[in-house]
C-alpha cells in the first residue's frame, strides 16, 4: 500500500478539528498525526481509514465488502 507524504498538522489545527467535530455532535474525537496512527493502528484499521479518506465508500455496509469483510 503506497503512502503519500502530507504536511504535518499543528497542535492548533488538530484542536480546531476536534472542536469542530464536537460542535457537530461528535463529542469523543481524538485527532492524531498520520505517523502516530501508523504506529498505533493495525494494518486493517489503517486500510479502513484509507478507504474512507479516499471516498471509495458511502456507508459502513459499503465499506465492509470493499475490504473483503462480511457484516453480520
């Protein structure tokens, strides 16, 4: 899986993003750097995030088959 270099976000940028998410009703949001995510997330979870970021899916039901997973 190829990765692209993205500019690092500042602490202020991450705080603004978390605040905007909270104001939109997502109260339990953690915003981390992509490098940190690579260290703490499994390959499968990173793949899920990549698929969502790329806009290839419109729902969780659409996401599952795109990575070869069946929902129960």
